[in-house]
C-alpha cells in the first residue's frame, strides 16, 4: 500500500505543480515541459524517501517503501499514471476531428447538419496544416528548400507505427 | 517486495499485448481484440497479487498501461500526425506541403471519420443531413472540452 500512496501521491503533486505553471503561462513545447515536471517530482520523491524521508513519513503515520522492489513498484505506479496523463494531454492539445464533427452536429440542433457545412469547416488549414507544423515543432521533420523530410527521430517514429500496423495486418490508418 | 514481483503490471501488459496481437491477426475486430487482450492480461495480475495490499497498486498500474496501449493502437489507427509521417517516410525524397495535402487532405480525413461515426451509430444520415445517433462520442467530446477548459484554458486549439 505504501507504493500506491507514494506513487499516486507524487503524481498528484506533479499534476498540481503542472496546473500552477500552466496558470502562469502555457509553454510552447508543452509535452517536453510536462514530462520534465512529472519526472522531476518523481525523482525528488524517490530521493526524499531514500534519504530517510520514509522514517519522517512513518512518524506521521504514512507507510513508507523499504525494499528495492517497493521503490520499483512505486516508480511503476507513478510512471503508468504519468504516461496515461501524457497521452490524454496530447488529445487535449489538438482538436480531434471526430469529436469536433460530433460537437458541430450536436450544435446544429434538431434540424441536423448538411455535409457541405461540415466540409466548409473541415479544410486543410484547420485539419492538416497545424499537424504539419507540429512535425517541425516536435522535430519529427525538417523543411529543406520547400520540401518536408523526416528527421532520424521521425523515421524511427514512422518505422515503429508502420511495423506495428503491419504486425496487426492493418492498412494506412489516419 | 521483490523486484520481479514489483514488475507484475509489466508482465500483465506483456500478456495483454501478445494476446491482443494474436487475436487481431486471427481476424478479431480491433476494438474487441483490445478488450480481450486487456481482460487476459489482468488474469495473471489478479492471480499473483491475490488479496494482498499491493493489489490496488498493481491493478492501477496495469490499467494505466492498458489504457496507454489502447491509445498507442488508436494513434496508429486515426492520428493525422502518424499518417503524415508515414507519407513522408514512403516518399523518400521528401514532400512539399502541396504534395502532403494531395496524399492526405481534409476531404479524406472528414470522409474517414464520418464513415466511422455512421458505421458505429454515433451519427445518423437522414434526408441529406447528419444527426446525433448514440450519444457516447458526444459525451466524450463534452468531457474533453471541459478538460481542455480546466487545464489549457480554451475549448479549441484555434481559440485565441
């Protein structure tokens, strides 16, 4: 139980710190800053417990991890929460086309919505060009003489997803 | 707790992934294979953890890893960035913006999503117009909008 308390507790502390930072200013490279905050707080919690903080916590009636396995379990619980939040956060950063379609149709009221109206909203400027810019921002691609080319990170990213889709026997996706 | 015991949620995830891939390759629909893999991976976690005090932590970590795996599969299935990266990977020499848009433009994105939403009953097409069918995706959209407002302070990436 100590691993759950400290693993989830350190995630909660990192989450509150992230919310405080975001209230002041949302960073340009949000994912990078978020990861930095999350893992810095985990490292601080582990260092605190290792440096005798566990005894201090025990005096306050809080359970504390003792063995190497306890510390690993604590870190796994924390990392699983961090990764889940990161993946949910990425869905918050960019508008999901499916969710936007459904919200637009719901917003049209009882008369429903014509496909033409959806097509007017869903243009390349809204749906594709921001994601092309994201490739540059995340250093997955670079632009040379008007052409977009993948970086080494982008090629690795592409190979990972393409090989996994091949393994599952799926098509292009998107 | 021993180190190998601490890794129990990871062993569960490995079982989940192996069984999900096997089920998908055997022809099971993707979403069903994800649920089947998750259920199968939870068996060793619950079995080994039993009623020990570590069970809530094990199940939380296993559940979160399963959620991440589902999103990894979903990214490959629907994410625009992954599709753009794929088009660039296959182009070898690179692509201009016009070239990228010709291979993957908003018309294809919209058509694919409308098909998925109508196929699973979330949207209904009647008399040349779209209406909300089942409300599950609409509920998700509203939750996501509320989360965006709470965390990022805006409803859409296009809001100022």
